[in-house]
């Protein structure tokens, strides 16, 4: 470097300002904190952020701004997968989310509503209060469908909101006292 180029400025408050980029070679760690508690490293293939103590916070203090998680879109470009929307105060999934077998989707502070698949069967469980299924669309229906025994899908019954009636498309079997068919 020539004598006129400034590489870094050091102040009496022990602050340093670099006039250019800071580059580390592969597999060299940027250690932050007295005990090297936060580490950033690129090993030539992968990049890793490691926190050794306490919680790791990712924070955006800009008003109404988001934290956006992007990755490769499978075609060499980049796309948003999900974001923490600071303006609308919600988490927005821009791509589908996949829960592997035997992992619950728990909803509610006490995880009272659970949706899961165990590899063979699927379940929706409510663990407190009543369980409501509502269709709020004007004149909308709720259709219950299942396998028809021949590889297709058939509607077995419908709660018809427009006609205000239950419509059954298959034979109804009643078990217990007064057993029979309708």
C-alpha cells in the first residue's frame, strides 16, 4: 500500500473503522466476545454461525420492517421462504412447510390443538374445551370425503349451508341400542 492509503482508523475509545472489506480465508473463525462466544466461519463449503452462551437473537429495529429468510429457488435464483413481518406483526410462509412423520403442529399456548401424521395415519386432536369446525363463507358447505373402496374419492356426507341440511350420500349404520341402517 502507498503511504497515503488509510487501512484502518483507531480511536482513543478503542473503536476501529476499516476503510475496506475484511476478509478471512476459508476455515478461519471470526470470534466475537471476550470468551469467543459468537463465532462466524466458512469452511469452503458451508457457512456457520455458532453461539456458545445465552440466547442468539436476530433483531430488526427498523420500524415496520421485516426479517426475510431467503435461499436458492432450485433454478439458480433466490426466493423468500418465510419472513417475520414487522409491519403486519405476523410470520408469513411464502413456500410450503413440511413436518416429517411424528412431529406435531401444536397450536395454542398450552399446545391444546395438535395436528400430526405418524407415518400411517393422520390426526387432529383437541385437548381442551369444545372443538368447532366452521365454514364462514356465505352459503358454503362442509364436505366429508374419503376413499370409495375402488381407488377413487367419494363424498359421504355434506353439511349444506345454503340449504341448511345434512346430506348423506352413503348408507348410515347405527350401532348400539336400536342398531340398524338408514
